[in-house]
C-alpha cells in the first residue's frame, strides 16, 4: 500500500515537471479595437448579408449592422473590435463587432445598442 502511494506521488511529480504548461495561467490577448473607412456591400451568398469592404482592402463581416446602414454602396466610418473567430458559415470576411458607425459624410455617430 505504501509502495503504491509513493509510486503515485512520483507519477504526479513527473507529470508536473514534464508538462509545465498545465500549471501556467491561460494566455489572453487584448481586444483589438480599430477605426476604419469603407463601403457597405451586399453579398448575395448564403441567403444574403451586408458586409463592409474597407478602404484597406479588407472584408469585414459585422455581427450586427444597424438597419440604417444596411444600404449597398453607403460609405461609412466605423470603430470596431476584431473578433477572434474562424470564418463562420458565411465564409466571408473578418468578423467584427461594431462599436460605433457613421455615414462617411455625417458628423455625429449613431449610438449602437445591443440586446441580449
């Protein structure tokens, strides 16, 4: 019985020494918030959805694009948070959460409200 306990203890110590990552705290990356300019486009695949084609050439897929901005060819200025998600079922663009958005020629931003 004592031999079994000692053997088990050595196994635990060995596992901890060989796998130090199991003792490390999880690594978190800070959210990437950025500002961008682009044009709203309608993508007619998978039932159709709106995305933003950035002036930087990137395709952005907002989780929620407010109704007043769901107009193809509308120029927008936006503040967004990049989401660390692989491409979803739409297989288009970088997923973003829009924090603020205005039409490119408007001065005041539309407040974004989210519902749970």
